[in-house]
C-alpha cells in the first residue's frame, strides 16, 4: 500500500510530542494500526476465498465435462443428473474428511 493512501496518525495529524497525554496518543496510534491490519487481513482472506471458489468451480466444470465425454450418446438426462449429484456428494465428503483432519 503506498504511503500516500495511509491515514496520518494520531488523529488530526497532531504530533505525539505535542499531546498533553502522550500515552493516549500512542494508544490511538496502536489502535488504528491494529484496525488497518485487521482490515487488510480481512480483504486478503476474502480475495483468497474468492480465488479458491473460482478454482473449485473450474474443477467441477472439468469433472462434469470429463463425465459427459465418457457418457454414451444415448444416456438420459436422469443418468447425467445422477452422476453430477454423485460427483458433488463425493467432493463434499472429501471436504468434510479434510476438515476433520484439521
């Protein structure tokens, strides 16, 4: 993040040395730094989750395409839907098994 986008601390760009209570000024600075770090962490987490979801969707599409390519041409839509549901349940079970290992 460029310095030009950072807020001046403590508030109102008043130097800490000029505060009557410098401990209060440092407490404000520490609080605002923590808020900024928390905000950045939340933003990064959201970006990572979005990317993971995109990857998961791409993998599901690939699996569906792979399954469709293996299906005989005379397969019914019910057969395809059943295979899709089975693949989805298998993925959820894999996610559940992984979560239990953590």
